[in-house]
DNA sequence: CGATAATGTAAGTGAGCACTTACGCTGAGT
DNA sequence: ACTCAGCGTAAGTGCTCACTTACATTATCG
C-alpha cells in the first residue's frame, strides 16, 4: 500500500481560506480560480477535496458557525462576571461581523432556492437562535423569570438585532459608537 | 421630427417585471435573457432602456421601495384605528416579504462591494428606518414620551425584527403563527 | 411623399467560469 | 528496486452570459 491520504488534513488546512473568500465576496462572485489562488493550489486539487463548488460553500457555512461558537464557548467558560447573556451582548457589540458569520448568511440567502444551501443555512441559523435562547433563559432564571415561548421570541428578536447591526455596519449607516449603543440598549430591553 | 420616444413609458411598464425577477432570484441568478423573456421583449430592448444590468437592478431596488412606501402610506391615511405604529406592525406581520423588499436587500448585500449598488441599498434601508422612526415617535408622543436617541434605536431594532422574521420565513424556520406572534409581541416591547 | 428616428428581430461575440483530462513526480510498502 | 496510489502541474472544454451589431419595419413630421 503506497502513501496514505492527507485529504482530511488538507481540507482542514484550506477550509478557513475558502470560508474567508465566501464570506468576503459571496457565492457567485467567488470563482474556483480565485479559491485556488487564495489557497495556493490548482483548481483540480480543490475538486479532489470537495465534489463541487456548492460543497465547498456548505463546508464554509459550517466552518464559520463552528468558529463563532467556539469563540462564544470561551466567553462562557469558568471565569464569569455578569450573566452570560450580558457578556454575549457586550462581546457581539464589539466584534460583530468579524468572522463573516452574517455575511455568509446573506450570500446564502440570495441562493436560497438551492435546497442544499437552504438546508445548511437553516441549520446554522437555527443553531444560532438556540444558542442565544440558552443564554436568555439562563439570564432570566437568575433575574426575572418569564414564559418559555416568550424567551424563544426574545431570542429571535436578539438575532434580528444582531442582523440589523451587521447590515448597518456593512452599508455604513451607523457609526461604531451608535452600533454598540444600539446593541447594548435594545439588547437589554429584549433580554428582560 | 419622426416619432416621439416612448422609452419612459416602456421603462415604467417593464420595471415591475424586472424588479420581480430580481426579488425572486437575486442579482446573479437573473440573466438578461431571463429578464427579456419575462418582459416579452428582446434583450437589446432592455439595453436601450438601461445602460447595463446593474442599472436595471438599481432601478428595481428603488421601485420596490417606492411600492412598499405607497402601500404603507395608504395604511396611515385618513381612517385610523390605533396608532400608526401599531397598524404598521399588524400589517407587516401579515404581509412581510410579499413585495420582495427584504429579498432584494439580501441579494444586494452579497454584491455589497459594488459602490453603486451599495449606495442604492443604503439609501433604501435608511429611508425604511426613517419611516419606521416616524411611526415610533408618533406612537410615543401619544403614549409614553421618551428620548429622541432612544426612538431611533428602537426604530432600528424594529427594522431588525422585520428582517429576522423575513429570514425565518425564507428559510422555513418558523410557522406563520409564530412569525406573527414574534413580530407583534416583540414589536410592542420595542415600541414602548 | 420622403426623410428620419424610434422600435423590433435575429444572430452573433468574446470573455469568464465550473469542471475535466492527461500526465509527470513522489514516497511508502513489499 | 519496483509498484501503485496520492499528489501536483498545465492545458483544455464546453457552456453560459452580458452585451453588440446589422438590418428590417413603423410612425410621425415637414
């Protein structure tokens, strides 16, 4: 048996670059040639790692979400000041959009009639809301308990708040200061 | 002088069809051939009405926003029950996304590094927030007055709420019932 | 009528792009 | 040292798409 495959390692190595390209440019604007160049390999190498461009995009979606979740997980580790939800708000107000999380959603949404992309996108968005929901309920148990349904609604509204803040950033509609303020003030109102 | 140009009339006639295509499919997925077919004309006719595909898209953005605004204007006409903001919430909870308003934003956002498209998009989004803001302040003057800055923040948060509801609809993440509930409940919380 | 510009039809054109093929090199197992 | 799969390079291939060109027809004015 000659040589063992390094495909998995290579995939892990290139995925951040691929995800970066999609988050930056969107699906259609990213060409496979562009991907190959950014990765420093030829196109057919990408095609040995993934079946087609769509698979690369879906892998990127998952990668981006895993990454944000990992970062969040650190935030809610052992050392805690204030409730988790409060820290999430504070963190997001500072770093929103940095990892292309929302950007890749918009890219996907305009391809939303492709069933595979839809599925990947929906899974990611639902996971996002679920994560926020956990923080909301944790926060409320500690402070002001409320209905379960209401917590879920609040979580969705918070996701929406994050989304609009990202859009205003993307389009240059609000200053950094105002964005932070918006997320903090309205976030608190929704949280309680 | 032979024959007077009908170009303006033709533009007005075709714009709804063009906008519909973009709202449905996004920018990249719409081909000029597709546009021509939907409009029942040849491609070069479209090119006599607009300089290029980008101009068609920008015209569509403006058209879609004008349309929603017109519909809203009717809502806030002479006959009034409850505050305008309350009616806006109720209306949006039922008809959200129907006119492709949000869909076209997502399409544009993934093309957001084209400066012309950015500008058109930013103008539209800012107008949207301004409109919501007017409703919020009108509502608050009548009920519970609050700071100006806070009203602006609340307006942005409401825009975000609308956006997340559209996304959940687009991705099939919430049932109709829940979406209406989300918009109504959280909308009210942000409004006051 | 006859000149002229608007309107329409039909057939390109050339560039970009997703994806493929052909082939040479490398290095672990026997 | 020979084999054979993994890995890499280079050059296509065929298709789609934004945009154009050439030319026929029509309507309005003097």
